């Protein structure tokens, strides 16, 4: 592709980060649905340039690269600890050290997750402050016969928060504690051909053909996710007024479902290009969802030309019709932004990537007025979910 360098808006540069060099350049990989899928390109955040090949005189030494992102290596320090112990260890040892702000916590092999630390904490500027919590539910990534793509590498690329955190750009996003888990596969717990798609179980054929009536509720993932949030809120200084659930596509569905399960917890949920299957016999009742979301700020982002989660799908238009009845308006994303590399208008999340300041500043204006103790509430919900199994 040559070594021609060109300028792009900063938001477009904050996509699909893999390895981070020591000299200002970042290495990126094009999405699977991009016309240059799998191709590597490089970004220099300092000078705001992008290139398909770094000129030799500017290329960092080979030792600056690693097949594993350097943040992932930090997880080694927490091996042998439980998830609560790992959270406390990372939080305590990072204060005032100006260390990495991303940590891969892999204690629970079923649901490893990324932890993002606030900038003020690692800089040592605040010791007793409460921080907003950004919970990200990743999209499908790779479906086909393998179900959700659940590697930590994919979750990092899919995140709306982490690429901003590792960039030199500062903004409202620096205030957040971030949690981004992998959807569990639950190997050995499913029937042959079944796969986990966050809070539901389907065969890949049924999922790809939108036969969502064939789904089964996945109570195991519901319990695991609530347990993870319980550990986070029990061991980190989370502001109970500012907890947010965000996700796109399959993560948009999961954001809605998590908002339904924990309706007294979030200040706002942001389902992007999402959907919701109305299957009361399998624990997914649209009427119940709407009733529980009355007390939550719901901020849906979608493109009306979306060809994946199409307005023609009953799982999409019935959802938005029902949300409209409780005063929720869809924030329609312009087709020029949502078109995306796949030209299917399913990339409404690019409105966040291209304009992160506006998104995160608006998100922080959403705060719960009634204080609920997150730890007590999550503990109660976990007991209820366990008793329902």
C-alpha cells in the first residue's frame, strides 16, 4: 500500500488498537468487515498522522512491539489471587504511580475482563474520590460456528473507552473506572451446537437467521455478570450515582437486558444498534423490560438505514415502539457516520468514536437522584437469581 502518510480526524484513529509502541506510534489492525480486513496500519498520535507503513527512519525498534499488548502483561502480578483480591491489588499499587491504566484480570477463566483506571487515581491526585463506572458489553465480533469472539484482544478493540484511555488525548472519559468482560463460552454446559450470546443461548444458525424465538435464557451468565459487578463495587470506589451500561449490536441487546436485570443500579444505559427479543417463555419479556426501564435513562443510538439490526425486524421496531411509549426517543445516527466499512449502516458506534467529548460529557450529566447501595443491591439480586435457578 506504500508509505504515503495522510491526516484523519482523531476519532477515526482511535479504532482497533493492538500493540502500543514506545515511540508514539500505535499499531492497528483493520476490522474483519473492512475492505482491507487484517491489514496492519500505524498511527502517530503526537503528529496526528496515519500510514500503511511506517518509514524506516521513524519505525520504533523491534523490541517496542509484542504479540501481547503490554497492558495484558500486568495481569501476571495478580495471578494466584481471587477477583476481589486482584481488584484491590491493582487499585492500591497503581495509586500515584503513573502506571498503565489498563489491566487484564483473568482470575475467572470463564469471564476475564479489562479494568480501566481513572487518570486522577494513577496520577495520585485523589485518594478518597468516588468515580463513575463504565460497563461495556462487547459486540458479536465473530459469529459463524464459533459464536461470540470473546478474546481479551477483541474486547479491547471493540471498547469505546479503552482506545481513548491509551491515547494522549484527555477528556471526560479519563474520569471513569471501566469494566469490559468477555462473554463466557460455558464449554461443557451446553447441548451440542448451542452457543452463548450474552444472556441467551442459541445455535449459530438460529442466531444468524434471526430465529430468536428458539432461544433459551442463560441464567448462568446473568449470575456471573452480577457477581462481577458485585466484586467491582465492593472493592473499588464506585460512585453509586454514576453507573453506566453501554454496548453495540449484540452488546446493545446485552445492555438492555442488563438494564432490565439491574434496573435500580444504572444512571443510564446506552444500547447502540441493538435489539431485544420478546420471548416471555424464555425470560425475555418486552413488557417487563419497558416497565423496569421507566426509572432508568435510556439513550438508544441507531441508524434508520441499518441493514443488520434493521427497522424491519420485529426485534428492533417493536422495541423502539415500546420505548417511545415511556418517553424514550432514539438518537438517530446519520447514515454518513453509520455506514461503516461494511457499508451496512450498522456502525452507529462511530458517532461515539468520532465525537467522544460530546458523548462522555452528555453521559456524565445522567445521574441517579435516589441513592441505592450498589453492594447491597447486587448482593440481593445475586441471591434472587441463584434462588430462581
